[in-house]
C-alpha cells in the first residue's frame, strides 16, 4: 500500500510543479462546465466541396463532405472530404483570441482498407497553405513529403509510437481542397 501512496504523491506533485491546469480545475469549487448549456452553433457551415490528393502520379478525387464542415472564429475550422471508397482528408484550423490562424491549419489523411484504419501519423511532414478561411468558404493546398501509413489504433495510444503498415513505403502527396 505504501508504494501506491508514493506513486500517487509523485503524480500529484509532478502535475502541480509542472503547472498542470487540470489540478487547478479539479480543485476549483465553481467548475465552469454547465452540462445543461447548449453546445454553440458554428458561425457558418460548409455543405459542398472537393479535394484532390495526388500520390505517386495517381490522383484521387474526394468529392463528398463527411457531414457538414464548420467555421467559427472562436473555435476554428473543421472539414472532412471522402471519395466514398475509404479515403478521407481532414482539414483543421485553429483560432486564437477570436482570430483564425491560417498558418496553424493542418491536414490529415485517413484510409479505411478492409477492416483496417490507416492514418498518416506525422502531419508535420505536410506544409499546408490556407488561401481562404471565412464564413463564405475554405480553400488551400498542402505539400506532404515522406509521409507513411500507420495503424490508426497504434498511432494514438499512450506510447505515442505508431506501427507502420507492413509493405507500405513512405510517399509524397500533393493536396488541394475547397469547401463552401
């Protein structure tokens, strides 16, 4: 029992010394979350759009949005496209102090193959350019170099170490996207 107490003390002390906001929230008497409050609606939505992904001289056209894309100056932008055959492209842009930060937008590519979910793990290998991000629409491009398919379920585990898909070599991708 003494070992458990020591581990708990180290965890709490580490969090407190690192400036962990979670401990401050847990200790607060007036927790700011109201489960009865409605989730805010986005300032604008996108219902149409398309994207292209060129991989090894093969062009994939993703001409459907998955659900509805959203734009909000306080929360950011989120849009996902699909080709209807298992390939998905997501664009996510964040907001700081009510201003969208186009340089902070990034893309994610997912692929569902039979019963497997593949994802590019390191989207930092993609340079995303956002040409337009407004209530009227979203458009831009991305250049990805040396990205690799990894198993989705290993990429986001506690270890943070993705498992590469056997037989799949790193590849380059050129991407365009638009939604309105």
